[in-house]
């Protein structure tokens, strides 16, 4: 059931029991930003969350204004409910850790784990074997990347408690998401037995479990929405657990419904009168002065109104397509000043208020 845009009265999060949140979307929709915001929202009640990047772009480091992340889990933020603009809770501040997965190092780690190669693994790296292996068999690369996220999801401390309350993966774009996640099928022809096969099966047990949810980020534009609809269809066909839809960069309405409906009429005189009443034309104001002052503004203002009305109608149609998916939907505002660290916390607060975390 899709959440009504702006609805904030639900107290319970939509994803109770989900421990691995996979975030994807068409390029340019802001999936890395919303993956980071979701990680902050999930940690705000005192939890420990791991944010994972798999594409090697260091987008997480850029968002948080820190140095490039190494191939190790590193704490990047402390977050509380009050920092997200929410009422204080009983729990203290939570922590967000981050990991940028390096494919070469992940493969060497894998080889050491299963084959105890030691120095031989380093030698393979020097002669380019790692790059060769992941190019010839890209399914192996995806097993390594998703496997690291799944391992972190299931990892436990010595006292039996989970190392992380949640893991958020900033995944590849929607166009190759299902293939990236469906690693069992990708390596089926490569390895029917042995450690790689076993690892792929272990990954799929996590990815297809109720512990996982795959969220897609979109804009209220035709191409991103269509790619989201197609992506969700592919996920369902592959029996991968579909999460919610995050609608990013939502602009506030400028005209009400009546104004949008009436924008195609001839409103030059009405607009001229309103501008005059607003003080254009100087004082004392005569009809001639007012007309001379407002005349150059009329056509640009009316054109902007028509453009706004067209965008409102387009967004209404895209919202209808998203609602047809019958999934929890969250709308995140366009931040006019751009997404700095303060903006990231604001988006996290919006996700929290709307029940995404």
C-alpha cells in the first residue's frame, strides 16, 4: 500500500525485521544520497548501521566530506533523533560506519579465506589475475560485492549480538540491478560446485529472505519512473524482495489546483491588476504608470505559469504510475541549496518521519 505523499502519522517503520536495505535507481536520481540518508535514519534510534558502496566512486566520502574510504569499515557519523529534527527518544546516539568495497582486495580476501593462498594471492594480484578473473567472469565480481554485504548483515559479536543492526548497500543503477543481485544464476554456468557456488547460494539465501528489501529511487519524470516500474517488474520476476519507492527532488507546488486548471486562459488584465496592487508603477500610481511598469513582466510571468502547470500535470501522471505499484512511497524535497551534510540529515529526518526507517 503506497503511503500518501506527506503522510507522517504512522509511528512504526515500514521495514521492521529488514536488516539489509539495497538502494538503487536510474543514474542521476540521487540514489547514493538517499542510501546515505537512509543509513542515518536507521541509526537515529541508537543503532549501528553499515553503509556500503560497491561502484568505486567514493560518493559516500564526498557526501560526508571525508577522505576516500579504504577497504575497511570505518565510523563516519554519529546521529541522534534530535539531529534529524525529531523528538528525542529513550535511546542515545547511533553510529554509521561505511565501507567502499575494492573488488581486487575482496577477491584476495576470498582466496585467502577459502584457499589459504597467502603470498601467492599477492602474486596473483601483481600479474593481473584479479582483473582478468572479474572481467572474464563478472558473476564472480558480483558474488564478492554482494557477499560482503550479506556477511556484514549476518555477522555476530562474541556475545552473540549482531555486529550491525542494519546494512545499507548503495547498489548499481536499476538497469543492471537484478543481474547484480541474482548472483546464483550468474555463476551457475561457471561453478556448479565448490566455494564459489557455495558462496553464491549463501548470498541468495540472504538476498531472497525477509531480512532484505530492495528500494528504488526515482524522480517525478517519465524516464526514471518508467525505469522504476520496469525494475520492480524484473525484481519480482526474479523473486527478489521489493522494498519501497523513494521519490527524490520533489518541488513544492507554487500554484494551487484552481490556478493550474485556469492557466491556459487570458489572464493578462488580472495579472496586471495584481502587480499594480502589489506596488508596481511607483507612487502616485496612475493607470499609465502601472501599465508601463508591468507590461514587460506579463508575458514572462504567464509563460512561467504555463510551464509550471505543465510540470504539475506531468508529475500528477507520474505519481499515478508510482501508486499503481502499490508500494510504500516516500517523497524527499528538492533542497535549493544543494545537499551538504545538513541537507543529508534533513533528508534522513524526512525518511524517518515517513516511516522508511
